[in-house]
C-alpha cells in the first residue's frame, strides 16, 4: 500500500515550519539512538560546527513531492569550532548531525521537533554527505553543505 502524497506534503510542511529558522549541528561521537536523546558532552560527544544560512537561521523551499530542500539561494556554512569531550583535538570526524529549531542546541533531551542523521564522506551511505567529514578546527576553517534534502519515503 502506498502512502498518500498529500501526507508527505503536510508532514514536510510541518517540518519546514517547525525547524526552519534553526540550525544544523555537526557532532563527533557515538550516534544516539534517537534525536530526543541528551548528548554527553563530557564523556562521549563533541560539537564540531553550527551551520546556518548566510549567517542567520536556516530556511527551506516549499516541499516538492516527498522532498524538502534548503532554500536554493542560501549558503549553508559554519565555523569549525570544537566544544565537548574532544574540544582540544585538532581534527575530528563528523559522525552525526541534528537539525534543530531556533532555541534548541540539540544537546539536552528534547521532545520538540528535531531531525537526526549520520554524516559521512561523499561516497558513503550516510544521510549527510560531506566532501570530507574530517574537520579541522583552527579558528578560520568553515564547513558547509551545498545541497540538503529531507526525503520522506513510502
């Protein structure tokens, strides 16, 4: 049985409304079981970067079919700056991301809207593919994503 395409549109519109205006956070460490789990920034996790659109909140184009895409005109990027367990490291590999609404930094346990997924290299099966997921924090390096699509599959 196939899902009703309008359900996808409605769900993606709700995501666009609730998460648009937030940020995309990249982390190193063990991927939590779900997006609502708290992160252990002392023993397990390190925040690597906070990605925003043109220096401000993220925006999405209206959903098309079962896909929600970043606003085409926006440049999503953020300064690589480590915070957490491995804050003193020079280079760390991003393992997961959280897409969070404004006011939610993705660290505490949550019950609001969040999207979590894996991060990997361009040839990986990860949800978010970076040209190089090994990030170096030196005070000037930035990381960005040219394409971000959230797909709902039936």
